[in-house]
């Protein structure tokens, strides 16, 4: 396999005792179709920050420029923009199962042409491996890998089931996942089970939990006090304003609490990013009803200072109504020492242990969510105990360094110790 210029500079590094050949620096080309600041991109940034740069040269190719590209450049990651048409980048998952034959043919031709471009670029930088970080990138990345004869890893961060994608797309993607990539990483055991529901398929598959960077783990431990930071107590959610995230369930619980006479403030941190303005309008209508009942609702819009916004809260709520692939925002809240209430489904079950590090409530159940919030409001000492346990749990299990070492282990398995 041809070495890149940077690889040649590092190919003759000192030997490790017991090695029969010198190690060299591999080039990994990371592919993502979007440069928007969303969950999969945040997770990848954290991995790249912790990646062993002596062992791996990371190059990122995005289909558009944007905030994600800016953050990559800030941390010194070589980033290239290989434009893909906006029409293809912005295809919504709900439209994938329909459309006419002509439209599907045009899309296939466009993706095949883009895959050729990715293959040429991969060869030009001496890429040893393609790491695909989004569903669209999985498709054109797998094609590019075949063209360039470069091994491909899919990092699947979405639940591949009919609750998320049209059923025909689910069937096709599950079938492709068994043969197109040489390795599959998922962000949770729940995501892996959804991708391979019958337990068969890709032999090289591993669930690797996302983690937080060292700079995100610097907050002091939560105090063991029995008073809330804010008066009235402030309860919040973080995430894109989209129906499956369950902000409407949170506000339904908020209305019930406000109608019971409790004086509380409810905070929604996030914005509608991909055409979900109608959903946001629905949430604002719910907010008016809460205000009429004596409660308060705050919409912060899109924010980059998530840690600061979390520190302003007293209780954190995660309310997804479909299984969350992982739940990065849950570990972010735990890292800031907040008591967390999460939906009992998907990857969140792999993060929270109810009654120990947080509270799990049934998905799409506003009554149960309201009762869990009341439980913490009435027992601030219990909230403090959960906060402390969650704070420690993140630092022992969910770090970017731990994530990166597992990703690197997958690379080693794919590439071997090649000179």
C-alpha cells in the first residue's frame, strides 16, 4: 500500500521492544455529509481530540463547510470540503422510502459520481482506511472504498429501525451493513441490536460508547446540600427541537406540575435545525398554556455554551419518545453534577441505573415524568446522592480517551501492524 508523504516521514520511528517491524503512521480519512453542529459530529470531534496522532494521521472530508469544519480546524485536524449538492445533502430520512424511479436514479448517479471523487481524494492523500460517520457517508464511503480498494469502517450512530427510517430503507441498510463495510462500530449495544436484530451479520462489529473530553470533565463535584441553586427550581432539556426528542412530553409534564401549584421554571436549550419549525411552533403553544398556569418556560435557541447552560439548571430531563441511540447529552449533564431523569429505552439504559445514578421513566409518558420530577423536588438529598454518583460514573466509564482507544483497537484489527 502506498505511503503518504507524512507517512514516509514517520515510517522509521523507533521500534517497540519485541516488534519485528517498525510501526508507521496510518492515514484515516473520516467522511461526513454535513458540517452542521449535531450529535454525530460532536461525538466525532471528541474522538479526534483524543486520537493518538503519533499513530494516526486524521484527515476529514466534509460535503459542505460549516460550524463542524470550523471546530475541526480549531483543534488542528486537517479538513477538506468536497462539495456535494445541497439537494443530496438535505434529503430527509422520511422521504427515502418514496419518490419516483427517475428521482432515485438521479440520486444513485449523483452518489456514484461523488464516491468516485472521494476515492480519488483518498488515493491522493495515501489513505489507509475510510471511517464513515453518517448514514449518507456510509453509502458513498463504501462505494469509494471499493473503487479505491481501501478498507471501510461504518460508525453507526442511529437506530436503524422503522421508528427512525422507512421500512424499505431499514431492510436495505441492514443488508448492506453485513457486507459493504469491513468493520462496524455502533455507539451502544442498543444501536447494534437494531442494526443486526437477528444477531447475525457483520462479524467485525463492536459497540463503543461515546465519551467526554478532558476539558469537559473539569467541573468540581456537586455539593451535598439540600437546597436548590435556583428559586424557583430550574428544570431543563438540551437538544434539537424535533418530535422524537420529546420536548412536547416534557412540556406536558411541566403543565401538570404548574397546574398543581408548583412554581417552577422549564428551560428548552436547542433549536429546530432541519426544517422542524412546525414542531417548535407547537412547543411554543404548549409554553403559553404553562405560563397561564403559573409556570415559566424559556427557549434559549441554539447555544454552543452547553456546559454553562447545564450549570444553570437544578434538574436535567431527557425525554426521547423513541430509543435514543446513545444519549450524549445525558453524560454531559451527569458530568456537570446534575440529577438526571432519562427515557427508559435505547442507549440511555446503558448509561443510567435507575435509583443509583439517575432515574429512568417510560418513554412518551408525561405522567411518569412529572412524578419523577416531583420525587426529586420533594427530596433534594436524594437528588444530591444521584448527582454525585452520576458525576463519578461519567469519569470512570464515559471519557473520550476510553472511546478513542477502542476505536483505535478496531483500526488495528482492520489494518494490522503493517510496516
